[in-house]
């Protein structure tokens, strides 16, 4: 709703600023609103009332002690809806399959290792001699069948969008990056110019280590996990796919060196962070992924 109001005001040439309302404070044991903390410091009173909040917001806007939130374009919001709906249907279909596996196991019926195409036939084969179970299983199989059909429809729509998008095609030249990862990155970043440096993208996606510093205390913890969770998961899966691939590149060699020193898990996280940086630079420069460092060295 805030994005809709902000877009409407922009269309009418009204200056609008969107403030964060539910940002997560990592490194502490509470969920807080940093801008509200600053807001209360500017208030004469410490009580949380609508009057004090309104006065504090006015003072924040006057002084400038806030960080505005980027309002995504309408196209990016539609792409995000496509991705979230596809993911939702996938999770529901997997939940039904797992539920069928678990309930049938109570009766000594083991589904075993079967693919998506043979899953329904395998279930029907197991309950063929037990009519009572067949009646109970059939509704779930029908729902699963419909979910799988709709997932295929959404996935074809996704592939058609990626095929016609020049940015996504260039992002897919990066090893490990497929149509889903490319479109998720396209919808999440939205406007690449809002990042002055490509290195900032990794921090926005929560792939940089959190830091706590106070007096003599100074330590770096695990990754902050702030920002977009779906994008972070996609980058992590892309990094895993690259390391499992048999095709080598300078980026995979760099990640394997980290894996030998620090372990595979940290190497995957580091590779996911670097993928975010490289994909942003590819988008901004209008180039494709370079499998070796030789062209860059020759140009220098």
C-alpha cells in the first residue's frame, strides 16, 4: 500500500519519502525499528504516542536523520509476484508429497526414491490393494496434480520473460546462474544505479559478516542475513551449482581456494557474495561474464 501511495504521489509531481517500518536489528536479541529509536531521541517526551511520533517524524524530515527506502518499479513488483507465486505452489506441492510419504509409512508402505513424474503412479500402486487408504489418498493426489500443472504454466511464463529480457540473458552467462536466479536478481535490484559501488550489493543481501564494536570489543560474526531472503537463497544455490559443475573458471578456482583454507560452507557464502557483485557489474557495464582473466589483463 505504501508503494502504491508513493507511486501515485510521484505521478502527481508530489515529493514523497518512504521510511522503513520493520527493519531487523541483527546482533541483538530484539526486533527493533532504528528510525523509531532516533525519532524518540528527538522528542521532548519518551512516551510512545501518536502525537510524539508525528512530531518526531516532522523533526526527522527537517534534520534529515533518516534513510529513505527504494520504491520498486511496477514491472519489478509484477516479476516479484510471479516468483513468489511460483515458489508458493512449489512449497505446497512438496508439502503434500512429504505428507503422503509420512502417512503411508505408518502403514508399512514406503514410497522410496521416485521422481515427480512417477510419484502419483507409485502412490496408486501402493494403495491399490487397500481401498480405504485409496479413498483418503485420492484428494491429495488431485490437488498435487493441479499444483504441478500450474507450476509448469508459471515456469513457462518465467522462461518467456527471461528469453525476451536482454539483461537476464547477460546475467545468465555467469556460471551457476539460470533463468530463475537471473529474474530474481533483476526484480530485486530493480534499478542498478541506486548502488554507487557493486560491492555494496553483497551487504544489502545480507551476505557480509556482522560486526560488533564497543570500546576494546571488536569482533566479526556470521553473515547479517538482512535484506531479501529469496535473493540470498538464490545466490547460495547458484554458488552451490557452480562448485558442483565440472566446468572451471577463474571464479570457481577462487572459491575452491577458500574451500581448502576455510571449508566448503564459507566458500559457498563467499562465492554467493561475489556473484552478487559480478552480476551487478555485468548489468551496469552491459558486458558478459569472462571465463578467464586474460581479456581484462590485456585491456589493462
